[in-house]
C-alpha cells in the first residue's frame, strides 16, 4: 500500500507541474501546451489533482486502510481525464474521490470524536460540495469556494490538534470551532447571487488565520533548531497569508481583482507554505528514509513568500505587467523546492545505505 | 532503555518523544522488549517512521533482544505527561 501512496504522490507532483505550467500560460506567458483547453483547467488541476490528492494520500498513509488509497488514485484519474479532454468524466471521478475521502475522514471522527476530527469532516464535506457543484454543471468559479474551505479547514484542523502542545485557554477551543462553523456556513451563502458568502468566508478565514498565529505550536517551535525551526517558520507564514486572504475576501469579496489575490494567497501562501514545512517529514515517511534538515530549504520557502507578496500587491495595484513575473517566481520556488527535496532524499538514502553496510 | 531512544524526536516539535511523554507502555518478557508509543495527532502519518527509529535505536543498544514497537493515537495524553525540559521548550514554563 505504501507503493500506491508513492505513486499517488508522484501523480500529484506531476499534476502540480502541469498545473503550474497552465497557470503561467493563463497569466500571459506563451508556452507550448498539449491542448489549449488545459489552460481552462488550471483551477481543478491544482485544487483537486494536486492538493486534494496529496492530502488524501497523507491520510491514507496515516490510516493504512486500503479503501483510503482509492481517493488519491481517483484524484490522479481526474487529472488524466482533464488532460485527455474527457471533461464529462473528470468531475464524476473528483466527486467520487471526495466522497471516499469524506468516508475515511468520517470514520476517523467516529473513532476519535474530537474537535480536530469534526473540523476535518467539515473540510472533507466542503470538498464533496465543491466537486458535486462541478459535476452538476456549475463553473469553476462556484466550485472554488468549496475547494478553498476544504484546504483551510483540513489544514487548520491538524494545526488545532497540535496546538495542545503549547499553552492556550480552554475558551480558545470554542473560538476555533465557531470560526470553523462560520466557514462552513459561507458555502451555501456562496450560491446566492450576492457576495455575502465571500465576505463570510473572508471573516472566518481571517479568524482562523489569527487563531493560528496566536495559538499554533509553531510559535514555539520556530525558536528550535533545524527542521522544527524551518517548519515553524513556514507554518507561521502560512497562517499570515490565510489572515491576509481573509481580510481581502472580507473587504473586497471574491470578484476580480480580489479573486486572484485571495486564491493565490490561500493556495500558494497558505497551502504551499504548509507543504514546504511538512515535506521533509512526510516524504521521508513515504519513502522510508530520514530526511535531514538542510539550510537550502530556506531558499524556496523565502522565494515563495516573495512571489505571493508580489502577486497580491500586483492584484491590489492592478500592475498587470508585474503579475506574470510573480507567476514565474511561483514556478521557480516550486522547482527549487523539488530540487532541494530530491537532493535531500538522495542524501538520506545514501546515509541509510552507509549505515546498513 | 529511555536513554537509548532519547534521540528520537518528533520532527515537527523538535522535542524527543521521551520528553514529550509519548512512550506510553514498556514491557520486557522472555527476551522480548515491547513498547507502545503514542502519536501527536490522530491523523499523524509519521507514527510508523517514529516506530522504526525507536526500533533501530533499541536494537543498536540491546543486542540480541527482540524489539517490538507499536504506535497509536492516545487521546489521554496531556501536557502534564511532558518533562520539564519539554514544557520549557514549548512555552509552559
């Protein structure tokens, strides 16, 4: 089953590469594409083919239940369907993947009955919601609200779980739950013609971002050394971007140009920063090696922060000539991340072989 | 035994699992050493890797002893299970 997990991660990474490539074309760069239609699918490629597939893989590796691996495999299949032009099949595969994921997460809730598990179920249901909207003919513009909620609640629930390692008042639990519920409420409100759902999402995202900045254990681990320090810094940066994204959505809604800023602040600033912070541990586990801290990790993390800052400012100031360069920096940060991580994996395998000899 | 695995750390917290209070049960019987360690989250994917590191550390320290490490989420864990050193690092003191 670990082999299936590795294949799913490989599929997610390949989707990331294609998704970033289509994003660069979408933002104005003239690059070759297998099909001009791929540009239209940038959103689901990133949200479903990459993020949802990667998260589902992590959950499957943790649960070690065969059914759990079906979700990421269907996520990879969604990417294949989109790229092959079988666009009627892609949302069906994505919805099925989300339902399986929700079942796995739901089972975890009944086993643990914790706040973390409950909020995680909320995130999973948001993914089902988003993909079901897509499958019933709604636009990506409608579905993306659910994709945003899925990513934020899924990640925030895990951060909440770990926050018990550092001091916080019991009242903070209620605040977290209330904010997470508010984010769920934003979904049905997003169907209305008004921007009310976007503003509610913004308020709740800002609330969760501030909560994490105040209570995430990363506030303490950032003062440790090595991987813990690096991971803590990435997590805090992610929470800051979530707060900023929430502020933008609260005050501007999700219409252009705020739409571009919010999406990239959440998916890149929040989501990718979280991935950067956890990748050395998660990949090490998936590949059966112990990846050591390497100072080179800071380069791609810093470059991603700079690129998201540039993107958000360019959107805010309508600097249309600057936004494409922000996209280039996003891509360079991801390439640097893959290169550094691959190098660290090779080193870890060499060290493991030397120890075994 | 705890000294042998003192270097096994939770990768994200940067604190040893012994100091975190995650070593929940230890038994030694008929030449077999069995440990149960807890994970920091119900959805923590690193449990198996931590178990592997614990197993490797113990087998290196106790030659000829069979080692069995199990891992699982323990909802009864509380900050009081941490050592003073861990509590200091994580802001409790």
